C-alpha cells in the first residue's frame, strides 16, 4: 500500500465531501472574478452608475455569504483533507 | 445637563461597563463557567476588530470622496474568509499546533526559529501599526470635538491633545489589566475577547441605527435614498480598475498579516471549527457594516455644508438633525471601534516586542540566565506591560507630531501596505517547503524598504522627512528612483504604486533568496511541519536530551511559567514516564513538550534559545534529515516497513499455530503410544503369569502339559522380547542414533534374502519377480533395507486374503533413485486407513498374526534414514507399497544431517 496508490473510488460520502471542499476552494475565486464585473460596465457610453454597481456588489455579497454558509455546514474542519490516508476502512471501493 | 456633559457621563459609564464585562468574563473563565465564552459567535465578533474607527468614520469619508471604491476594503477580507479552506484553516492549525504567540513568532518559527527574522517583523509591525493607533486616537478626539462644537454652552473647546492623552492612558490601563493576566499568550484573554465582542455588537448597532435613520428618517425610504445617491456627486461609478483590484487584494492581504487580526484569528482561536462559522458570519458582518455607508455619504454630501469633514458624517448628520441620543450611540460605536482595535493591537505588538526584543536582550545581558534564581515570569510580564505602554505612547507621539491633519483612510491604507510585506514569507512558509530564512529576510527587508521610501515617509508630506528634490528628481538625482514614480511608473496612484513595487520586489527577493540559499536543518524540519500541517504532522527536531539536567530545566521553567504550572508539567511528564517525583527523564519528547510550553509564554525563538542554553543544542539526526529530504520516501518507507512487519507477524503467528497444533498432536500421540504399549505389554505378561501360576500351583500336571505350558510361556516371552526389540529399534531409529552399515550389493540378492527370511513362497503365496529388471547395484545399508523388504513381504503373506495370494515386486530405476513397488492382489487398504498404517501400533482389522503394529512404522523410519521413503500406492488392484531410495547413499557425515532434515520435514507436516 504505497502512498501513490490512493484509491480510485471513494465511498459516496467521501466523494461528496471532496467535491464540497473543491467548491469551498472555488468560491473565493468566483467571488473575486464577479466582483470585478462592475469595472467592465464603465466601458459603456453612458458609464456605470454607482447605484447599479452598488446593488450588484451587495447582491453578490449576500449570495457569497449564503453559499459560504451552505458549504461550511458541509465541511467539518476536524476531518482531514485526505481521508484515504487515515486507514484502510476509508479505502473501500464505491459499491454504488 | 449639556450634551457634552451627557456624552462624558455616558462614555465613562460605557468604559466602566467594558471593565465589568472583561472582569466578569475573566472570572467566569477562571471558575470554569465560561463555555459561552468559547462559542464561534464570540470568535466571529472578535474578528470584527478589522472594522476600526477607520471603518466607522473613515468608510463614509472614503465613500464621500471616491464613491463605491470604499467597499474594496471589505471585499478583500470577505474573499479571504469565504476561502478559509485554502489559507486560514492551515494558518490556524499551524498556529495551534506550534503554540504560536504572534505573527512574528510564526514567521520566526517557520524559518528555523530565527530571532533576527522575528525582530525584523516586530519592528516593521510596530512601524506600520503606530500610525494606525494614532488614527484611532485621532478619531476619538475628532468625534469628541464634533460634539463640543455643537454645544453652545461649552465656553472653551476641549484640548484635543489632552483628550487623546486620556484615551491613550485609559486604553493602556485596560490592556495591561486584562491583556497581561497570564504570560502564556496561548491562554485565551477571555476578558479582552468578551469586551471586544461586545464592542463589535455596539458598533454594528450604532452604524445600523445611523443608517436606518438616514435612509428612512432623512431620505424617506429606499427609493428616495437611491435617488439621492444618483443626484449626488458620487453617482458615477468611476473607479480605476487598478485601484479596485489593488485595494481588494491589499485588504485581503492585510486581513492575513495585520498583527491584531493574527492575534484574534489565530492566537485567540479556541477551536479550529470556529472558522466554519466565521467563514460566513464575518463576511455577513462586513456586509452589514458597509450597507449604509453610501447612503450616509450621499446624504451627508447633500445636507451638510460644503467643507464639513466627511469622515465625521456618521456623527454630524444626527447631530445636525438634533438627534442627540442617536449621536451619542454613534459616538459610542466609533469609540468602541477605536478602543477594541487599540487594545488588541497593543496586546499583539507588546507580545512581539517583549518576546522578540526585550526578553532576548534581557537574557543576553543577564548572563547565565537559566541558573540564576528569581522569577523571570515577572520580568516577562513587566516587559509586556511596558511594551503596551510604549506602543500606546508611540501612537500618541505620532498623533502629536502628525497633528491629526491627514485623512483617516490614507493612514489606514499606508499601514495595510506595510503589513502586507509579511505575506510572501507567511504564505510561502505555509505552502512552499523550499522557502528559506534568507529568502524571508531578503523579501521582508526589501519590501519594507520600498514601502518606507515610496509610501510611508512621503506620507508625512514634502519637506517633512523626504525633501522635495527627492520627490521631483529622485534619490541622488536618479530620476528612476523618484518615490512616487519608481522605475518610471508615473501617474499611478501612490498606494497602488507602492503596493505593486513593494510586493513585486519583496516576492522576487523572497523567491530568489530561497532558491539560492541552503536552509539549516532546523529550518527544513520546521518547514516540513508547517507545510504538512494539514495532511499530517511530521517529526520534530529531537533534542539530545541525555546531557540535560532535569533540575536545571525545572528551575528555568519555574521562572518562566511560574512554580505551580512548571511543577505540574514536570510531574505529569514524570508520571507518564513512570518516574516518581518531579524530575522526569530529559528525553527528547519531554524537552520538546517543554519547549512548546515555554514558546507559549516567550515565543518559539526565545524558548528554543533558552532550552539550548541548558541542553546544549539540537541533535538533528541523519534520519531526521532524511525525513525532511523526502517526505514521500519517508511515508513509503514507513508503510513498507509496516507491511514487512505485519507480514512477519502473520508468518510468526502461522508458525506458532502450526507448532501448537503439532505439539498437541504429539502429546496425543504420546498418550496413545503409552496406552498402546501398556496394552501390548500386558497381553503376553498376562498369559505368562497365568501359565506360570498353573505350573507352580497345579501339582499333578503331566509332562505333556508342562511342556505345552512352558512352550506358551516361552512363546509369549519371545513375543514380548520381539516387541521390546522393535520398540527399542524404533526408538533408536527415531532418535537418529542408528549407525548405518553401508555396503554394496545387487537388488536381486537382497530380494532373494528377504523372500527367504519372510518364509519363501508357499502353496497359497506366490511372488512374481522380474529378475532381469532386478540387476541393479545398490550402495546402502543392505541389512536395514532387507528388513523393510522382509516386513513388506511378510505383511503381504499375512494380510492378503486372495487365494492364492500373489505379490508382485516391480523394481525401477528413476535417475539416481530406485523405486520398488510391492503389489499384492488382496483387497487393499481402505482409503480412510491409508494415512494411519505407518503410525505405531496401527493394525488393520483384527490381527491375524501377533504383530504389534510396529512393522511399517519401523519401515518408515528406516527408509527415512536411508534417504528415501515408503508410501502406500493407491489405485492398484490390491495393497501396494512403494519404496524409494537413492541408488547410492550419501556419506555417513551428511547422512546424519540429512536424517535430521528429514525428521524436521516430518514434524513440519503432521
């Protein structure tokens, strides 16, 4: 059982958890890109209005807070990132 | 009572309340009743010290000057918090596992517990934070002055500087009282945390209250507010892309690097899981804090006279409308923001200053530290208290010198760029094993230098520190060294300009320095621990503890941690080691534990140095280095070692099980053998005894009868003797003590001899032989082999029921092996009995002849001695035995070893 041979299949629970962790990593990047969106609007002929940008930024902010709360609910920090290394019990192939 | 007097009363009551809350929380924690003190909500609220007076007052001012741009200062932290899985989790885990006391401690720990690096970080942190503290003092005095101005009865305006002084003294008192209760920085300051959590609630409520008042009280609802914003001077979204992105990045970096944020986020962190709540609650808090900033700014610009300080709109709007209660609440919000920031910043900075500057100096100048008696704890605590006073004094001095003229937001951003210089070393240390001390030193130094030259010193204004000629023509007249246009980057925003160049050069120096230098062993060990903190914890540098004196260590630990705690730690370690008393064996594990405990009090670098003074230095063993050199190889090696060990265990267990089975079997056999032999001996003995009794007691026996009885006795005696002979023979054979008499001869002669001895052919017993095939020369113990043949032939004679019984003897040479089959035409031996026939005393059915059942057992032993075997050959018409043996037996010497080998083979497969 060399460390290179991490299991290909994980139990559904672990698989789901890893994807949630992926989502947790992606969320700030998505947020950063979207927060830059108002800069693009400046290019339009009449310019961008502060109110429009404000509504967008705050709306996005609320969405990020909610998403972060949802993701955080599904991520327990005390579980390690690589459950496969924890023991053979975790390496059970996915039977589903 | 005038508003000003009311304000003073409310303010003082608020301060009293803060002291009471802090005192109550400390008391509850001490009594163990403070589980609510450790809730994730309190943790999240304590993070809100990010929102200082700069946020409370400055954000509105910022928005009034540049519109929506103010929000970048809160977007950065939002992104970092929702990305907690990347960085904060790792940061908090490292901070907790290494008992980190400050950001300087973390960076110095990571890079080989280097105190030089810690000093550099401390100095930069002090330089960057002092203006920030001045800013808080300024905001309190400004807001106080704003109240005084509106008060018609106030005859003289209060002296701004004396207000600042009183605030500074009060904060110093509070911080010293609640921030230096215990030396171990890793023990939570529950009082302080609770007080700032309460202040967080107050400032949020105050800002929301002002916002609600502005939106629904002044602008007439949401739609009206939006119209007012559209109509104001900030209606256009004209943010430069560089500033939008740059300031977002800057605030994100600052959240990670600000010493006060590090203090509440990492050092005061109670449980890693609290991050999960903070991940959404803190962005939510920031959202609420910035929600009403634009409306307040727009209304302020609209309603207040031009020239009014936009930084004070939060306060002046309610005042102008005559809402004194709301204004006082707003003042309390600003006051809370300012005080909580100053308190935590002072704690964070004082920890750094005392651990990395004062204590090492004190250790250096007081000579042989560890041995001197006296409580060093008091020295350390005093150093921390003096540092708090010093930091606040510096802030006050800065405030006096700068005169409170600069716009609030500008100072905040300047400080942000300063602390952001820690980021490459910090993140590089957490994620890159290759980061070295040299790289970190180079990166932070160059970044700090660029920051000082391009942003901090010019911020005092031309001719204050940096002469105008340098602004215009650059340092030494080199135009590419102009502080606002470094390398010809003209026309940029000064903050973004300084941020860009300082971070680029910092990063470049950090990476280059790391690539070109070679880390010390301790650095590499620490690096491995930090980088792998989330996956698994690695090995620590082991102390060569043999030389250490437990008593010296105890004396030192008592002086730093206090007698009680140190004795408890030592006693616990001694108990774990199974040693009575207070002095455990100074093994590497214990010394490491002690170092961690000390690090919680005086920082990693100082703790390391102090232990090194007594113990004499770290032993980085070759295996440690190998571990660092290749973690993967280490894991692989470890797992393969485990695998080998488990295989070995399984093998041993299997062998043990086999041996156990064999022993049980042998024991059973022995019992059977004993009972069999008793039985076999008893039968002839009984008849001998009976007939001899008849001979003795019966007087009138005829000579015929006497002779008959004597013959029976004789026969039985012969049988007994034969049995004993056989037993002896078997025992000799089994013990391998037999001496072989090796001769050469032909198989034909041997068989002739055997047939003769077995009684030869009779009428109803025919032996078929192939005399041509029997022309084989043998070199072996012919007598013993003949014994086997005789046994087989007489067995056939005795047991074959066929009429006539025909025994076929079929020799064959197979390489160097001779194979002789003895096959009769009887009914054979049933399969269930075949395995047993070679065992002692095994007889099939009722014995016809008086054999003891030892014959085949003896045959088997003999054949084993001769280097061959005898086996039952199933699948023939009748009973068939196959004898195999080498044509030429090995020499007697090897024969001895061989026989042992055979014996062991036999016992292997019972």
